[in-house]
């Protein structure tokens, strides 16, 4: 980039350490959810009639399960056999109500504050677009995908397999932005991103705000995205600007990102300090527990799901390696008693993308339990069982994700 085209940042001392306790809040509050509950919506009514909320009214209702106004799941039979998930079929998960449509009316005017770099300050989306561009295809998956299979009744949306999709993100690599700003300050260990949702009045912002920290090592793959599947990033999926961390669970892919801070410690916001922590059933969340960061290897069957005709049958599914490339997928027709390697379909769109797979089988009339088992490029395979935990996070056990098939 030439000197004349470099972005102009607001003033801010380059050497000042980032202090999450005393920094100025960027979000403000408007009390829009006061008197209507924190979410400000009626999830039970929406779940009953299946209506799509206005902000996702452009999506395909036939492909989605409406759990609530801010949780929509892709139906297993709608996942299909292509690598990319169509935007109108992609699941939606919001920790807070989406902001108003006005924030995507002038996307180039959106500003991002960056702290903890050699030069801290603010940069507009228009300026970010001059600092580089890259497209990365990656799996987006909610931490609770598969929660429905936990027998203890973990609280939260009862996702089966459809809180996941594979999409193409276009934006500027965060590492390139940081390079333009003189690099990360010494002693910083985390990338801490703050979302731009409107917060309710009368509450401690840290109790509700979306602010997540991930290890600094994720800088190599992190992206500031303004497009998804070749279209401007929609409000439903975090537009006009979203932090995307390929290989990491969805909660770390902060929507409406207003601030990126390189910090010595993790955020003390509740969503980081005690939320999205893996712990035993009945145990409260705490900062010393594992955080929902990197995704593990995973797969599941997408077709057929309940019945099939006797004879040659094509069994389809999807698989991904999490934070590693996918190595192989195997399919079993007898609940893991024997395995056959499936064929991967479509182009390989990179380390973080999923691959559809298919296995051709000659099926006699009878009952089958069809399961799949993926192995990443490092040799890590899906375990047979889930790891029980309080919130039903990170389920990649292959037994629960199988289907019972009647062949006649």
C-alpha cells in the first residue's frame, strides 16, 4: 500500500497497554428490550407457527426449523450435497437481538476500533477494503450443535445437527491489518473482539455483551469479513462486518464487530469468563475451565434418514476436520460393527471447509443403524460417545449422530 493510501486513524497512544477494566464502552444502550425480557421477543409463539422473524424473512422457510426468533436450524435433509451452504438455508444463532437494518445501509461507513497494536485507533470498513482481500471457506458451527442428544436435558436450544454450515467469507486477513498498524504490542496473548449490539439499560454491560477472546495464534487465520457467499454480509449473519475465526466455534466469530483489542488477558465479560465453558453436569461456569475455542473433527449422515428401497443405495453426509484438514470418512451400516471408507465429493476448498461424502451400498430389507466416522489429517478420529457436560457443548460423538434406517 502506498503512503498516500494508508488509512487515517483517530489519535491514541501506541504504547498504552489495553486495560479491559477501564476502556471506554463503544456500544451504548437504548433500553430497547426493557419490559420485554432480555431478548425482547416471543420465542414460543414463533416456534409454534414457524414464522420467520423479519430480519431473516429472506431465508427459505422450508429449509429451517424455527426454535426462537434468534435461533433457526437448518433441517438435516436440507443440508444437501454441495460444499457451500446457501445463505438462505444457513442456520442463525444470536446471543442478543440483531441491531436495526440501518447499520447495513451504509456498510462502508462502519468503523472498527483497534487497540493493542503499534498504532491504535479507528478504521472504517471502506479503509479496511484497501488493506487486502482474501476469501476463506470454512465451517460455521454453534458450540451447542448436537445438544439435543444429551440425556440430562442441557439448557439452551435443542440443536440436532443443523446449527452448522459451510460458507465462503471474503474480507481482509486480520494479520494484514495488524501489519499495517505496526504489529501486535509485546505481551499480548489474546485477540478480544467486541460486538456492536445495542445493550439494555440498567444492566452491567459485561453481563450481556458479546465479547470473546481467542488465543493470539488464531491471528494467522482470522478474517474481518464483509461478504458471505459473494454477497454483502447480511444483518442476520453479522453485517456489515464480522470477525471470522476459521476452525473455531461460532461464538468466537463475533458479529457486528466494533472493536478488536490485543490483550494480555481474556475478557472478563460473562460470555467469556463463565459462558461457553466446558464443565461437568451441575457445575457452574468459571474462567479456569476449557473455553469453546477450536472445533474437533466431526461428521453426520444427511440422506437417507428414515427409509430406503432395497437394492443399491447412496448414503450421503458431510464431514470436516475442525481446526485441521479432513483426512477420511468411514460409514458403518451396523452401528460401528464394521466400516467402509466413503468417497469425498466436490472440490477441496481448503483446510476449514467441509466435504460432502457418499457411500454406495447394496441393502437387503431390514433395519440398519447408519453412522459415520471422520478422521482429520493428523489422525484424530471422532469418538463413539459424547462427552457429557453441563451445557451440551462440543458434541462430536458418532453414535448419537447416526440414523436408524428401515429398508423395504
